[in-house]
């Protein structure tokens, strides 16, 4: 695995987290869950990229089916992250690192560019860890909320 692609992916992930957080601040009044929703959509997009590689780079029907199963899996994780527990979106990005490395090491089985899994790994790792941190339970409580009165 080339370290340069890994570093470039992580840098892209850092920039994406920052840009998306800035946009989320702008959208806070209209769509308070903008950041979670957008990262869920981006997770689906990451899975769609592999479907595109399969469709346009000559993958077998078996591999296309595998990529479509991945799209369904990441779709379920993304949806559950939006409607149930936001950190699941970050977990989905971390799980995508397994997709990159277990199914497509070095571009295997031939329809994924050889540099892409390393780039995607750097991006996915950075984004997954950052999102789990950003969406942790404490962050879901508004900063200006009054603490609950002690029971009793």
C-alpha cells in the first residue's frame, strides 16, 4: 500500500470534515441534523463508487452483485445512523475500511484502480473516527440546554 495515497485520503477526509462542519453551522436553523444526514449520504456515495467501478470496468456479475450487497449494507447503516443513533454513521465509515482492504487490496479483483483502496482507506479512517467523536452522545445535547434537576 502506498503511503502517499493513504496520506492524501486522510487529508481529504480532514478537509471534508471541516467543510461539512462549517456548512452544518450555516444550516443549523433549517436542518439541525444536516451533518449526520450529509455524511450518511456520502457513505452511500462511497459504496456507489465501487458499484460504478464494477459496472464500467468489466467486473463479473458476481462482483457486481457483491458491490450491490455492500450498497444495501451501507444504506442500512446510514439510515439507522440518521434515524436512531448518529455515531453509526461514523461506524459505517470505519466498516468501509474493511470493504476497501478485504475485498479490494491493491485494486483486486481488477476493476478497481490499484491506488483507490489506499486513498479510500485514509479517507474512511479519518472520517469514521472524526464522526464518532463529533456525534458522540454528549454532542447530541444542545450546549445551551439546562441541566436536568436531580430526582428526589
